[in-house]
């Protein structure tokens, strides 16, 4: 697989697909981490005398009104500050202004094109990977670099579409993500913490990880489906009834790997909170977090691990006191000498919002993309670069 290092960028028009899908409110960027994540790739292109053309989406565009609050103009201002150089913003996704601006670029110039999903108002041309749109965007450059890991599991015109027509590779961010999430080279013992709500969302993940992990510690809402599958009543806790049989099969097949909670923090129909052993959950109680005994049990496995991958919070971390399990596991990880990786999405949100960002070796920038990679799937935004080269 080619990376940006493998290309002669001198005086070349280099299209870089980045992920500038930052949270915004009233035109103000609330968190610029996604912009910072691609700075290394952008700076490398500038330092190697490229004409840098940046593309990104921002939010979802379903109506013309959505365009007002999802322009990348403010992102171009913040990027200019971070790069300490002017970034020219083009308020359109195609047309003469865009073409003329790019044709008149000098080496080291940086241009940011307007939100690629504006094209979704054109019969979803971007998100459906419209052939004509991908070919048009490709005509604007000489080389294509994909550095938007968070969208690399999607086949869009701005990644897969462009890469079909240009010499293509990946940037430093995607390269870092692929290396971090490569289970084949993980130091052992390899322990996976699995949380989140539904088993149905993670069947592929469980199937793949069960083959590769030494231990799988299951928490979160999905744990109660496994507990039910083991023959224990879980009261009013979240239950993925359609996948109880799957959970039972996994427990039988990987009984030496899968570790379930032994106690639970519950809330009953009157709002009262109680911690009990897992076989003592009452009919009107809903389990919302792992208990102290489970935290101690999980700790025993984590202490011996050399690689720990965490996908999904182990409790309803948005609400106290049901954030305690996730917090305590972070505290345990803080003192463990191991490679520690947090998946994107809710996992990244939980560990960052709870103040444990620095505990992890790597926090993925892509929820869906990291999930599919851990499931063993190939990512379309990376496959095409492989096939082209």
C-alpha cells in the first residue's frame, strides 16, 4: 500500500481527502482535534512543494437549509491559524472558480474546497459515489491521498471515486490507524474490552475478535444479552432477544476467553439505585453499569495484558453514577504498561470526556471505520489505493 511518502509531490496538484467534520455551534468550532489530526500529512505535502487541495465533508446535507450551518469556511480560518499560512477557501464544489483557482496555484499553496456533501443535494452524488463526480474531482489533481480514516469505510465520490482515476495513497493519519488496529502484530496477551448497547451491532466484531484475542471482557448493555444466554434473569435490562442464541453459541465455543460481569449497578422503576450480584437483579431493575466486583475481576485480566483494545463503554457513562465502571477501568489502565487503544465513536467520547485521553496509546478517529477494521473487513477507502498500485 502506498503512502504519501512514496510520491514525488514537487509542483504536483495533490488532492488530500481529510476529515474536518468538526463539531460546530453558531459558526464556532467547539473541538479542532480532527483538523489537528491531519496536520502532519498537510505539512508534509507543503514541505515537499506540492499544490495542496483539501476536501472534506461536514455534517449531513439533506436540504438547502443544511448548507448554511455546514460550510467549511470557518474551518479554513482555523486551519490557516494552525498552519500559520493562508488557506484559500473556495465556496463551491465544482465550477469555473474552483478550476481557475486550482490552475493558478503555486507550489506550497493550500486550497480548501467547500463541503463535499453539498453534492448530496445532487441526487446524493457524493455519498453514492457518483462516477461523474468522482471523475470530475479527480481531474482537478495529479495525485490523490486519502487521510480521512473516519470515512474510509464508506465508498464515496471524494475517496473511492477519485482514487479510481489518479495515482493514490494514504496519509499519515490512516497509516497510524491501520498500524494501531492491526491485531496480527499485537503483543500478547491481547485483551479486548467490549461494551456498548446491542449485540447485533457487533456480531462481526465478536466473531473476529474471538479468534484473535486471549481475553474478551464484556460490559455495557450488550453484557445482559450474554448473561441471559447463560441462563440468568436480567430483569428489565437491555436485551437483544434476536441474538440470545448467538450469545449462547459464543459462550459455549469460547468459554475460556469470554468474561462476563459478576455484579451490576441497577436502577428500578422508582429511580432507586442498587448494586447486586448478577443473579440477584430484580424484575423491575435495569442494569446500567458494571459493579465493583466486576471491576476487580476485569482488573486481574488487564494487569497481565500487553495489548488492550477497548470498544464500547461498559456503562451508561453519560450519567452519574453509571459512569463509574468506565472511569475505574480507565484508572486501572493508567497504571498498566501495555499498548492501550480506544476505538472511535462512543468509546473515544467516553474516555476523552471523562478526562483520560492521555491514558491511551492511541484513540481512533473513526467509530465505524475502526469497528469494521476490527471485524476483519477491508475498508473501501483503502482498498482502491491498494488495487491501483
